[in-house]
C-alpha cells in the first residue's frame, strides 16, 4: 500500500515547521500570456496534531536551477508574507524574528523586532539607536503618535531580551511585538508610499492643462 508523500510546512497549532502528509494537490498551469509561473495547491494533514492545512507553492527559476519554491501556508491563518517594498536590511531581521517566534525563542524574537525597527530608523532618518530613531520618525511625521507608542513599547521589551536579568518575554508579548513591528514596517514602506502615489495621481488628474 502506497504511503502519502510528506512536505514541510509551518503549522499554526504546533507553532513550528512540521512534516505534513499530502492528501491531495492541484496544479495550475501558467496563464496563456505567460506572465505567471505554474502554481500548486496542496491539501495537507499535520503529522503531529493531525490538523488540516492548505499550502501553496510556485515554480521558480534561478541561477541554481528551477523547481518548486517554499511551501507557504494559505489556510488556516495564512503565514504573513513581507511586502517587496520592505528593504533587505529590515526584511532580514523581520524574517529572523518570525523564525525565533516559531522556535519559541521569545526573548530573541523581541531582540530581532527591535533590530528590524533600528534598521528602519537608519534607513529613513539616519539614526543609529532605536530611541533616537523613533523620535526622529515622529518629528518627521513618518509615523504618528500611535505607532510611536508601539515602537516605544517594543524598545522597552527589546531591552529585556538584550540585557541580562531575571525578566522574561512571554509568548503573548512576543506575538504582540511581532505584530507591532510588522505594522510599523508595512505603514512606513507600503501604506505611506501607496498614499503618496495616490495623491500624485490625483494631482495629475486635476492639474490644469499646459498653456500652448
């Protein structure tokens, strides 16, 4: 009797990357104009908690060859994918923070969240330190009062993880910090840029025609 093949995917119930049985899959060919690579959806069962998962992957071509890319969870609780507008210096720390959280290294997650926002501050306002950078971001109206408050809470929790002491960072706190960090990065690099583009388009639409 043939056994089901297995794949690796992040399980939200096990809070880690697990082996999952492939129960079924559906392949979608590229659209006729060739703008999309083949995509594959897989119906899975976690080998540990038996939860049902849906994964997605896309055919990738690179300098090392081609093949199916990393399997991304689409259901339940889709794994958050970082927007391409977020620069590599910030993305690296955000990805590391997410990995630390999945491995239950919650103090390390807090530290990497702080590092991600420090990288953001360095990129946007040339500040080397988190506290100074947050103040400069607020003064330049890059973030508002609420995001500044989130960033300051993140700074305090990051210090707990970064310095020796008896205090710890709980799972819930690490999850909150990760959410705050992702929200700040998305606001600064995605939503703010999108709004600026929107205003520029509206200005062009309603600008008076050039005089002959």
